[in-house]
């Protein structure tokens, strides 16, 4: 049963400069941290088992930080604006 009055959410993300980035799913519980600190925090935040993250030159970035840094975008037409 579907409700057509509920708008469909597009969860896709795009990497405008994909050549040097790779996407991974964290498979274990070993403590690993995002390379970027969240605004107002003094510590790096933990990547969780099952979390999807990006990697660039050995550095790991959670999707939230990658969005804030504009490494990734939800704008499907990003290529038209470059």
C-alpha cells in the first residue's frame, strides 16, 4: 500500500570529483575515527560498524562531514553548476 501524498525522498549522494575518493562500509568494531571534527567539538567522532564512509589518501570521512565540506552533494545536477 502506498500513499501518493507522501513525497518520495531521494537519498542518493554524488561525488563531484570522484577520481581520488572511494566509498566503504565499515565492517568491524575496531575504533576508527572521522578525519574531521564536528563544529564545536574538540574530538574526532567514531565511525560505527555498518556506517558508510568515504576515504581519500588514507583519511576517512563520515558522510555528514563530507557533505559539510562539499566533498559530496545531494544535488543531482551538480555537474551543470561546475
